[in-house]
C-alpha cells in the first residue's frame, strides 16, 4: 500500500502547529465494532487472548473486585473493570490501569498475602517467585516486597533458605492449605513427580499473616506421584526418597495447579493440568485432621469439572489451567479454564467459563461459554497484522487483518491463516466497523506455500496500485519470507476483486517472516517495497520499472542500518510502516518485544543510518506487534492500530502534543476551493500566494498522493470524476511551508 502520512498541518482547523509539536496517541476504546451478525462487541480493542491467566483485584478502589488477565504470550497484561451488577458477567476493558502494575513475566497470580483486603502480586522470576505488595491508597500502586521468595528446605536440621522453586512453565497453587489464615504454596519439585508443600509460618511466628516466612514441610504432599504417560497420578505413593533429600527422576515438563474445596470437608482438593494433555484432573483430599500439612489424596477425576456428566469436561487440546473466583457477582466462586501453553495450542475460543450454581466449597459447575471475554473482542487467533484498505471504494477506510493463524489440528500446518475484513460502516468523522469476512479473498484455500503444496501461514498484507490501472492491488508476505501478488481486477471506483497473479512475486525472498509495505520510498512517484523480516532488519527494494510494470530490485537488506532486535533477543520480527510527517519521511515498526520503534533521518539517506527511538511513546501492547496509520476520523491526525501476537488489535487515536502553545491562527482565506463538495472537478484559487517552487497535492485518507502538479498560476482546475466518493486533502506547498484543506467528493 502506498500509505504516505497525511500532513499534520491543520489547515482544516485554521491554525498551524509549532515546530516543536509531535504526533502523540491516546488509547481509545470507544469506536464501535460489530460481529458479522450485527451484535456489538463489548470490548473490541482489548487485544485478544492466547495463553491467559486470570486474577481478581479492585483496580479502581470502589470495593468491587475487578479483573486482570496476563497472557504468557508476550507477558501481556489486560485490565477490566467489573461493573458490579449482581448475577451478571459485566467486565469493561480499562487499559488505563495497566501502567500501575510492575513488569511481570511467565505467570501472575494475585493473592492477599498480608490479609489487608488488597490483592498482592505473586509472579514468576528466575525459576522462583517475586512478590509485590499492594500499597494502594487513593490510587492503585505496588511496591516490591520480595525480589525472590525463599523457603527453608531443611526445617528439621540446619536451616537452608534457598529460592522457592517454581518452574517458569508452571502455575503453583497459592492458598491457605492448612486453614490457619495465611497463604501456603504447593508447587512441583524440580524433577516434577511430586508436589511440595511450603508452609507459611506467619501466623505461627507473629500471630498475623503480614509476613512471608516459608519452610518446606512436605516433599510429597498428598502421597501421590504424577504419571508422565497421561494426566493422572499414582495414589498412595510410598514417597520412598528420603524426606530430607530431593527426588531424582525425569525432568519436569510443566504443570498447573489450583486448589478448592469440592466437598465441604474443609480440606483443599488439588486440580492438576499438564503440558502434554488436554484435561484437568481433580485430586480428592480426604484429610479431615486438624493438621492438614500432610493431606491424603485418595481419588482422582480426569473429566473435571464434569460433575458426574452434568456439564462438559475441560478440553483445551493441551496444558489447561484453572482459576477460581467470583465471575458473575453472586458471591460464589466460579471457574475459568484457559490454556497455559505459549504456542501450538488453541488460540481462539480457548477461555472456558463454568458458572458455579451451588457454593464455593461445594461447587456444581455449568458450562457457559468457551470464549469468556474473547467473544467481545477482535480476536483472530495467533498474531494480528492490521492494515487499512477501502475494499468497497466507498471513501471510508476499512480494516484488513492478517494473522499467523487460528490453531486447527485438521490443517497440515496446525494453523489456518486468513485475512479478516472489517468494513467501515460509519461515516467519515465517526467510523465504526463490522466483521464481513473471516477469509477475505479466500486466501486460506490457496496453496501459496509452493514447496509444501499447502496454504501459507503468517499472512501480512499491504495494498497499492501495482499495475497502474487506478485500483489498489494486494501483496501478502508469509512465514517463509516470500511475497504473493493478488491483482485487483475490479477497476477504479469498484469493490475490490482479488485474483492471484503471481505467487512468490518476482522471486523476492527475505528469509523468514516477510512483512511488506508498498511505499514510494525514494519519492520518484513509483511504488517501492520496504520489507520487515525475522532478523529485525529491513530490506529495501527499489522499483526500477514503471508504474504499470514494476521491477523491484534489492538495494539493501539493512535499510538505515537499524533493526528491532535487542541484544538478548533471538529475533526482531520487524513490521515497518513508513509515513510522511509534514513532508519528511519517518518509519514506525513493530517488533517481537512489543515496543514500537520510530526511525527518522530517512529522506536523502537511504544508504545511510537512520535515527532511532526504540520505545516510541512507551507504547507496549504485547509481543510481535504490527502497526498501521491512517486518519480514520477526518481530524487530520493519524490514528494508530497495533496488532499483537495474542490475536487482537488496539486502537490509539492520534493527537498532537507540544512543549509550547499553538501558534496564532493563520489566515487561509487566500486559498479558495469550489464547488466543495463536488461531483466532478474543483477550481482552486490561490489569491496572492507565492508561487515560487509551489506544488499542489491531492491526498487520500491513507496518505496516498492521488495527484501532484507544479503551480504556475493562481487558478487551477483538477478533474475528480474518476475518484471514488470520500474525503480528500488538498495540500499547497511552497518555500514558506504547507497548508491543507479538505475536499469532499460526492
């Protein structure tokens, strides 16, 4: 796509911006998005779920527990406000609270360790646990309490305090196991066959729960041993290893744990999920004794939470995890089951909600949905690569989202990759979108992976008039580093009709993860190609052909001598978007680490070194981010879409920030355009404008230059008859600067 930046000069608003002004964005969740059936998405811009963990916490300090989700994919935090309506699931995306949390990795569970009524943070760190205390007073805040939690691993001899082990792949159970009022921890040992019980001695030592004093009380809690052939356990295990020495055995693969009382006997049952299996196994604890340290697992149920077949068993293909809290505001804890795996697992309809129709300590579960919160989001599976494109030529910008794929074991690649089309059904100033097609142009059925004779995965689209016939064609990048050319055969002004013209277009191969953008990079009025790739660098292919018969020639594989890979990262996964900032090219790029990179010093320097801002406006919205810009609300500010690897999209509305006040309004009355709105042509009168080195440009809302000409007289006529209906910008430029006015084509 020839997606040049819409000029920032606010001719429409009758003022200009001070030279110190910078484009800025604020996250906006207000733009409406509809499902294909017309239902409104509750939280369309919340950003998708892949491998997600859930905890409750009072975010806005109103006394009602809200919700956070933490996605292992990119260590991505999402926050939701609970509207508090009784017997109702009523969560609203509230991203403003994310900034109040510290950086967290691997896993996150919120628990109130000090009994002050505020949820604290337990999170993974270096194979152990890091704890942040909730210090909220007036607003949400946390402080580091323990950088790496230790436990006494030799309570019966000379104390040996070492970090309490929790595998980075695991989820521990953090609960009051022994019923004394403080939080204990159950976690698999390093070898992984047995569950360790780490008792919290806070009550015993201090008569309060306001401390973190742990010791290993049982290396074989429940007297069971995990089986590696299936998600079951061997009951009444002898635990024959010496209780003062760690076990020896196979390396632990990964497990999830959570506890609850299912039979109202005051002892905690344990629910086990495993990295290699699709089910949850409930382990019944029959220990009724006052001292629950040892516990005794006497039975198991491999179809939990089916409740003797009264509801569906959990079935998430691989590595499920359970989360137990009150979801629907009825003061009874419910069950959420989600996958805990980082890849090659269900990535859509993978958050199962079971409503508890009985009591917290004697639950009866009823399956409600397999897409908890997801059903209210833009959710395209794994990876989201959005771009703007007016697919039906109505003058409104629509959204096309490529993806890595929706996980599907029936596919030879385990993924079905496609393009998702969201039509703009709003207006030029009030956009709204509706899902029209989950497989736009039927890409998922075409064997673009020629070597594998199968459809390609990881599809990243870009649009531009490749063949010079006046309509926008499509190039798609793929996992293997190729591009595929789809010709638009509809003709200018008609809804697009894409036909595969050439797979592996012009033999271009950038290695892996090709992410193309069609852009006139050298400003010779021919579309060039900038391509991001897995190594984090950018390839530049110059069009040395013509506007109708392009010939893309590799100029450099390290454009600007910049990349998006940090020193400790395996890949950079660069996703470029070049735009025109008031006549000067800049580039934004997504990356594996989720930060948005901004590059400058581009014009006249295509063989030199670009400038770099590696954390543009501190925006970070998951991993493997993809960015695109366009003015979708006709305020002359670019708006930003960010796709992430969780399969969702965030919308950031454009604005200007400046260190000084706006300059005084400039009189643009010298420039007159009539008729406006128009059906055919416009006449432009320039009054006494200085015409030295002056040009007139007509630009669409994607920033594409539709028409450009030198100005040699003060009256100009431009024919618009062949242009589709919509809003355009007219940019007048001379040696003194630029001014912009709006044109409406009826």
